[in-house]
C-alpha cells in the first residue's frame, strides 16, 4: 500500500511497524529534540528514496510530496545526479578555496537569473536571506527591513517575525515567532500585508528615511501575487531607491528556469 508523506490524511495506525523501526525511534528520542530532525512529527524513520517515493524502515512505501523540503526537484537517487556525484567523489567534494566547478555553477546561475550579476554561495536559505538583509543595510546605511506577514525567510532572528502571528497587531508592528529573539530586533522589522500595495506603500512612505530594504517571497507560501502587486512593489522601491530582495529559495528554478522573477517579469535587486 502507498501512503502520502506530507498529506493530511496520513494515519500511523494504517501501517505496519517493525521492532527495528521502533528501536530507532526510541534511540532518536534520547539524542534528538522531540526525537526528530524538527521537520515532521510523524512517528516513522525513513530508510531510502527513489524518484518520488520513499520507504520507511518497516518497508512501507510513501509518495513523497516533501522532497527534502524542495531541493530534490528531480526526485531521490536520480541517475544523472548520481552519476555526476560519483564522478566527482574521487576528486574530492568540499573545498574552502575557489574551484572550477563553483565557477561553472555561478556562470550558469548568472545566465539563468535576470537579476544576477554575481553569485555568493550559501549553505542554507536562512543564511542567504540573512546575508541579503545585511547587504542592503550595509549599502543603504539604514537599519530597518520590511517583510510581509506570513512570509517565511528562514530561521534567522530577523526573518522570524510575524510569520504566524498570534496577536492582532497594527501594521507595521512585528511579532516574534519564537522565544529567544532579542526584543530590540522587533523595532528593526516592519510588517506589511502581502498583496496590499496601498498599505505597503504607506509604510514605505512613512519609514523611507530608516528603511534599508524590502524582502518578499514573490509567491508567498500558498498565496500567488495579485495582478500588479509585484510590479507596484518594484515601482515604489525603485522610486525611493530601496533595494528589493526576492526570496526565491522556493520558487527559484521551479516557476521557470529563471525563477519567479523571470516568470512574472519583475526583476529585484537581489535574490536568494
């Protein structure tokens, strides 16, 4: 029987579970917070994957709608990817210094992505958005960043504001999404409603002397941009010479080879 990994109808009681898998779960509970990697609360241990399917340690098969939270766009254990990886193994895999493969990849990204002139490689989306916000603050010599309510830009302290707000705060007041974020950072993040160009423009007008940049998911989670929203956002940020950051960790190379900026025809100053 096939199950859906990521589907709402998934029920643990519908599948068998071996003693071996139960043993791994017990071991995980001793060494991992909440007994998991922090992404899923399913009581299972994945053993392997192939294409769009994964199998747990008990042999149950699942359709994997998660695909590594995005990067496995060609599926698990893709033959072409495997061949390329195996060919590289004998020459080493990780270098702190510049190498030709990194240059070739940067060249391809510059060709594909409309806003890209140069590329800085990062380990995670969290790191990339943090660097992007830092870069615009350094460039403008201002401190505040505007983001949109419900937008997800990774796990850095600046990004974890008003993603899942629990209070009805007036815009542009920010609410931290987790404990442990310094209160001083709340005032440096401005929150605007996605797809509301009028309110967003009013916030930008009000904080223009303090605003270093605007960061947005061009397709925010499950919310597509309304017609004219991205174009209007680009227009007002260009008017005030405020750097516009597109967070394309999700949409990049998926909406089109050039990402959402190519698909929608709106080019930001920086993308992640």
